C-alpha cells in the first residue's frame, strides 16, 4: 500500500500552505489500539519547524488532509498524535489486488541479487540427532525459506563433523565390544547404534579412571593415561596416516550414521542442497594462513605457532596454526568459507546457524576473513540461538541423557493422537488419515513452539504445552486453517469476482490490515533472520480472523456482496496461513 507516500506528499504541501514552512519528512507510526485510526502522524517532530500547540497543529493538518486526500475519511488528534482514518474503499481496493495474487508476499528469485548460503545442522557422526539439533535444523531450514521468499537464491548446506577423536571413540568401542553388531542385526538405526558405542566408551573410560586413581594416580593424570583414551588417540593418528583398516571401519560406521540421519531429516521435513565433510575440509585454510603470515596479518610466536592479534578490536590473540603446523578449527573454518565461495561463485553472503556458545568464534572468524581482504566477509552472519532446556535438566550426550530427535517426534505424534481422541473431532476419518493428521499436528506443535521464540532466547520445551488447541500454538493455528477450508467447501456459489461498494465491519478492517502487513513481515524476518516474526504474525492473523468469524456472518450474510467478500477474505487468510506455515516448514490439514 503506497498510501503513506501519498499522505507524506500532502502533509508537506499542507504544511507549506498553512505555515509557509518547509518540512522534509513525516514521522509515521502504527495507531495505538485504544485510538481510532489506521495511520498515525507524530506531530511533535513538527515543533522544531513551527511553534504552537500540538493539538492545534494536528487539527490543522488533519483538516487539510481530509479535504485533499480522498482516501482519508476522518481523523482525530490525541495530544501530539494525528490519527488518520482511511476509507473503506481504499482497503477494499488494496485487498482486491491481493485476492488474485497466488504468491502475495513471496518474491521470485532476483537473478541480479547475490545468493545466500545457509549452514545448519552440522552434526557429529558419533551420535544421533537430539533436541538441540532440532532447534538448529528448524531455524536453519525456516530462515532459508524466508530468505528465498524475500527474493534471493539460497543454498542450504551442512558441514558434517565426520573425523576427530570423538569419532574414534565410537569406532574403538565398537571394535572392542561390538561383536560385529550392525544396524540390521540389532534392529537399530545406524546413528543410534553408533551413539550407543559413544556412550559405551565413556562408561569404560570412567571405569579405567577410577582404577588408576585407586592405584594412586591423581584424577588429572588418570584422565590422560586411561588406556582406552590412549587407544582412541592412536586410532586417530592411524586415520590421519590413512591406515586401511581404520579407514574401512570409519567408512562403514559413518555410512550407518548417514542413513540414520537421512531418516531423521525426512521425518523432520528438512533438506540440503549440498554437504561439506570435515574429513575433506580439515586441511583447508593452512595455505591462506601462510599467505597471511607473509602479508603481516598473522605473526609467529617463538614456539612456531601462528597467531593473529585482535586486541585493537576488543578481542584477544587467537591461534590459527599450532607449533607442529597442524590446523585448529578456526583455520579450517577460514578455508571452508573461502572454498564455498569458489564452489558457488554467485554467493554474496553466508548464514551460520550455530548455538550462542560459539559467538566469540564467529566474531573472530568474520574479522579474520575481513582482514584477509575478502569483501564478502561483510555479509557473513552468525544466526546465534539459545539452548533448549527440558524440565528434567540439561542433556549430556556422553552419558546418554539426550532427548533423541526421533523419539521426540514419535512422542509428539503420540501426544497429538491422545489429545485428538479426547476431543473426539475425527469421526469419519480412515485409520491412515488419522495417523497422517496426528503426525501433522504433532510436528506442527513441535516446530511452532520452537520457532515462535526469538532465536536468541533459551527455550524451556514442554511437549504437552505445545500441543494445546488454544493459545499461541501450532495446533490452534492449524485448526483455524481447517475451519476456513470447511467454509470454502460449503460456499456453493460463485465468489470469484471483484466486490467494490460495501461498508466494512470494524473486524473486517482489522483483518485486512493484518493481511496487508504480510509482505513487509516476510522482508523483516529475512533481514533479521527471525522465523519468530512469521510465527507470531500468523498467530495475530489467526486471532483477528477468529474475532471476525465470531462477530460477523460469512456464509449466512444476508447481503450477497458481503457474503462474497467475506468468503474471499476467508480464503485469502487461509492462503496466507498456509504460506506462513510453509515458510516455517509446517504442514496444515484441510480437515481437523
């Protein structure tokens, strides 16, 4: 809606006419809910130009606008705020434009715009995905959708942490205690089987520490000299040396895990365009560091290690190469970022979806890339998010106390089934239809509960609370969507034509205002990397629709034009709910 542009021009003209004074801009804000109006002009900012009573100035400007702008039907002034009431015809005209726009608010990819790469998930291949991964995946996938909806091409990627001492721990434990167990022989998903041996390693490691302490060693020494840890370290050395047997075992167990991950991703409804593997990237970046050393960006200490001094930027010194010449994680991330730009020459920026415990790491990474002269480093963003807590306490993967992602999704579906059966709303559904709906409700509840919270905030996740058919929940919004679809199915008349001359009910006007905000919300969510803006917009839209639904007849309207317009309005609200939830990766059911 370009009404603000029209009003601003007229305010500037009116100010010149009334006060013979020039103003350059007009300050707008949303009208407070306790005031009558649709757009508010802040009068206080004019007091710098002309002295006077704010109410009198507002009244003069309001009178001028009402006389000269046909879209303004009335106005009122409260202290220093001029509240303008827009005409029904304006709202009807604007909403008619979006009725026929199937992709309203969603922009096609602009070939002139640089693409954005979004990294998320990035799991370790020594354990299955857990609740923390779910938040990471949901955020990364949703942000990818939202950025794409804002008109940019997006690449969804992950870097799989498939090497290192933690991987060797699972491999060694399977070698020692597995007796040839496989996913097929155990009936377990591959990632769960490998995860069990990661837990087994930790159990045996603790036993050996206790035995060494009993022999008189200090705890610190015992932790370093436990035989099973030394064996794992030796296995890592063999892996890096390319030992055939170790590589074969690594390849076999990792592929068990990949198959398990794929099942979890499919169930969660997320996907990737490409993958990077730490086993192929861990050597990247070393040449870049050597080049930066020659250019004076890095410096070498007496022990041969290479560092960068960031104290002038309020940080500290950061190591980028160890004294033995081996890389650290920072080195690898520098090299991987550069490699991604080489692989995708149309990339103009990247988003790293990583927990907030890595805030410092990404500040350093982006700063180093900038100092190395990569201008695209200015378009790197860390989507920093808070942890997910449970009423039972913190999760620990080594001790096997994590909330498994697969188990959580199964539990959400089961809870949705119990609640749906209690409400008794599924008469006439086949067994297959019911099971599909339980899954849609359960996953919708899980995803919405997590995504409605600002990414930076921690979440205390309560599965029962998330599957509530009232309040700010996924099932409440899904139920409203299903209600709208029921109205559309019952509309046995032609409603596919434009309505112009009707008087809007206040609830209709409020609902239309929300619809017209959708495009701006998508852009804001893309800019701020916050799916929470989409989630809470959808909830506000649904609240306004339900208020409209309770206040005015739709199919029962006596006036045919009102019936047609309200049916069209309902259909568009349903479409926006579906689009919004699609951006969040949430399905909506036609019946519920």
